[in-house]
C-alpha cells in the first residue's frame, strides 16, 4: 500500500483552526472495579429539548471550541438526540445544576460511541472524569456491544488523550481536521478557548 506524503508545514487560513484527531477504541469490557465516588449523578434526558441541549453543550465545550451541534438547526439536531439509539445524560450536582454531559451513540450495530464526554472546565483536576468514564463504560457495555470507541483532539484538554489511554482505550487512527473558527463565525464568543490564538477578526 502506498504512503501519502504529507510531511512539512501546511498553512492554515487565519479564520480557520487545525487539530489532530485521535480515534481510540476498546474491544473488551474492562474488569469490574469499584465505582468512584462523586458529588454528582447522571440524569438521562429521554427527549432532550434542543435549546437546553445546546446550552449544556456550550457550557462544557466552549473552552475546547466544540461547535458542531451549535450550528445545526432544530430539525437536524433533534433527529440525532431523539434517535432511540442515542442516549443523552447530564451530570448534575446535589442542587440539580448541570455540570457535565455524556452522549452514547449506538447507531452502528455492535458498537457504542462515546460521542460527547465532558465536565465544565471548573471541575478539571478533581478526579471527576474517572467517575464520569466509569459511568459511561458501565452503560456502554451492554449485551451485544463488541466495540466502544471515541475520539479526542489536540484542542481538547491537554490530559485528555492520556486519560483515555489510562482508562483502557487504544489509539487506532489519527487524522487532521481543519474547520472555520467558530469564534470568527460568531457561533462562540471571541473569548472562548483563550489558549487557542484567535488570528482573524470576529463578525
């Protein structure tokens, strides 16, 4: 098989962002371990309201330039999050405040994608990611599931890739994604993701 030569630097337009995406998978259910304790609980959204969904999506993902679900119209978004094969959960504290989200996608037979997995940035470093992943895997590995997978990218938290590997996922593919900067488009505020330089003017 030939190898595509892509070595060298490649210019990215000022109004775009480039990221390296790593796909990871798990082919065997991990051994049972005690569930980490947390001051949070998962609440299933059986029929998510699109606006409420976008609010939580933006809250947990703006720091990492999550934008894909924000640019969908209600019909397109609802078709996904109301699909019986897609499960949406909010992580809430004791007061009912939504501080994280988990989305499991079973639309591919025999597979479960952890489509979205995040807590608000303020909770980083508190060990709650291990709790959320334990909850995710307990739900993802249902009878008939042969593969659980996800992807992360270099725009995510710097520890994300190492975290997923430590949880038992194996990296199996790498791609480069280039997309219009959502801050330039006005989808996210200009001060979102301050760790990623904003090179072009916003609308």
